[in-house]
C-alpha cells in the first residue's frame, strides 16, 4: 500500500502543533495574577474590547482585576501606549472568549504559540523536503523554554514571532512559485501579497517587525534577480541586471511594503476612530500638534485628515518615548545586553514568590519553598543553535545554496538592531523572535549532512545526532519545567536549576 507522503507530512506537523497547544494550555491560569508586563498588555486589550481604545487605568486596577472586580478600572482619557494595538487585539479575543481572567488574557498567546510551531514545521518541510526534519523543527520549538513561557504569557513578542514566521513562510512559497515561471514577469504575486499582510501585522504588533520586512524584502528581490540572470545566461532571454532589478523590485515593494503599510495603519483603527481624545490630551499642551486640535478641519474628509495628522504626531511622541531621555536613564534588574542573548546570559523572571513556608513543599525545616516563572531558553537548543549559526555562512559560501540566507537574514534582522538600543533597558525575551531562525539553521545543517553522506553508517550518524539533540532538548525541558510554569519547589530544587549566577 502506497503512503501519501503529503498526507503524512500534514498529519505529523498537525500532531506536533496539537502537542504544543496542549502543553501550553495545561494549567495556563497559573499564576493567577498579572505577571511582568501583562500589567500593560492584558489591561490594554481589555480596554480595547470595552471602549475601542486604551484608557488610563487606575492605581488599584490590578488588585480589582485579580479579585474579579471589573468596574472602575480606568478613566475616560486615553493612555499613552508604547506599542501598536495589533497584538493586543489578539489578546482581547481570548478575553472575549474566556473573560478578563488569567486563562482569558493568556489564551491567544498559547494558540498563536502552537500555530507558530505548525508554520515553522511546514516551512522547514518546504525548505528540506523532509518530513523528519519538519518534525524535528516543530518539536524543537515545542520544547524550547523561552518560546514555551512566552506562549503562556500575555506579552506581545509571541505574536510578533508568529507573524514574522508566517511572512517568511509566504516568501519561501513565493520563491518556489516564481522559480517555475521565470520566463515571464508576474507583478501580482499571491504569496508576496500574503507576506505583505503578515509583515503589516508584525509591525502592527511591535515596530521591530520593520527590520525583518526590510531584510527579507531585499533578500527576495536578490533571489529573483539572480535566478532570472541565470536563466538569461542559459537561454539568452531576459533583461540586464538593472532593468531586471527594477522590474522585480518595484512590484515587490508594492506587494510587501505598501501592503504592509496599509495593514499597519488598519491596526490603529481604534486610535483613528478616537483621535480627537488623543489630540485633546497629548496635542494641546506644551508641544501642540496644530490648530486643528481645537478647530477640526472642515469638509467631508476633514475628520480623516485630522485622524491621520493625530496618528503621525502620536508616532513622533511614541518614538521619542522609546529613544528619549526617559528610557535612556531608566534601569531594570533584568535588563541585558543583546550580545549575551543567544547564550542565555541573563533571562528574565516573570514572576517569583520567595520564602514560602517549608511545610508546603516538604522542604527541610531550616529551608523554604519557592515559585518562579523564568523565561529562559532550552540550553540544548540554544547552544546548538549558536554552533549552527556560526557554520551557516561557511556552508552558504561552499554550497551557494540560497536557503542559508533565511536563518542568517532572520537572525540578523531580529537581533542586530537591538545593539543600537542597548543603552536603554532591553530584555533577553525579545530574542524569542530569533528561535525559529535558529531552528531553521540547525535543520539545514542536518539536511546538508544527510545529503552528503553515502553510507548507511553515515546516515545513522546524522540522524542519531539529530535524535540526541531532540532527546537532550526534551530532557532539559522536563528538568526546567517547574521554573517555566511557576511550580512549587524546594529552594534546593530551584538552586539546581539556576546554572549561572546571572540566572538569579
């Protein structure tokens, strides 16, 4: 009986995504309080759901929410938010389904985290044509600690990661699509348009998405120009490099950048519909936005014009917040330099309860118990990933295989820009966007090795090494699981999981 390989691929990757979802949903409501920056995003999402824009919350809003009291949480005036509303609307969807509860405000993150596993596995399947490597990629992401913790917390970075991976998957599909059609130009490309939508949603979650858009936008144009140049050399049909670049680059700019811009603006719909409230609060003070704040523009398009003006000024205000003196002079005990992110130098504790009585966890009488949620990556995966990323440029140069550009551009675009902002408090968990590209690098190394070996012993060695990595990743996930989920443990058990002083 012949097995349908395509069906096997779908069943395997869907099963792994289902496993990821179950792991992320299990005991999702613990801790039963707002942890770390959930105090911003979970509440902002609820305000969007209730009012259509983010209102300023009262000082006791957290206590009232954790007590289940959802009245008198905010004031009518708009709050100054640091990020667009795209990711917060997804958090709000979970709150709509399950209420303003810990499970409700974390539900969307868990679902999106599992979907990221699925999309990454399908992307690796397309890149390597190997169901086994697709499963390896999906399982590695499933059992990564940082991605796991972020999938169980109502922060924005997990949504940014999802849209970035979706966008890159669309661009790889577009590359396969156009390689079969290189004899003619195709200005309108379905997969490029889909990638533009995903990039718009990524930027509409956090501005960091614009770097990935820029990096991969240039990369896809380079891919196609080189492919068309090879066709021209072989057949004599085609245009010169400059004309080809324009014929390819301009439609790609429209499909990616312009579509992303439209989608990005749409994520600000709540702001645009209530722009007058923002203008009154932020645009009529010491740095006025213009006379239109007190005297709205006339005409049928006056309201739309004022809304866009308000949005522009608000972007300037937000940019100044991120780059100005306020954050430049701020400090945080868990801030870290991006140079140490890939080696897990300084993870972030999202929640911790210390000095719990020893009797509650069976600790020695002179000891105590502890609960902690630590957003730390799986060392087996991350440290192996560093080696794969170091090998990638060499293997790209040796093989001239464009696939290697994907993890390298992905890591560069989602990591290197943070070096420009290392003077302000930034955190290791921002690196969750890097994890999928690190996994792609690992899978490409395995794929490169399996294609080069010619003996059964060599094949056993390659797949045995991949299997050992997976076993080590799952083993360490189980070992660190108590500090991924805030389980009650003895202080001694907690200390065995703090491998470095910088983890404390």
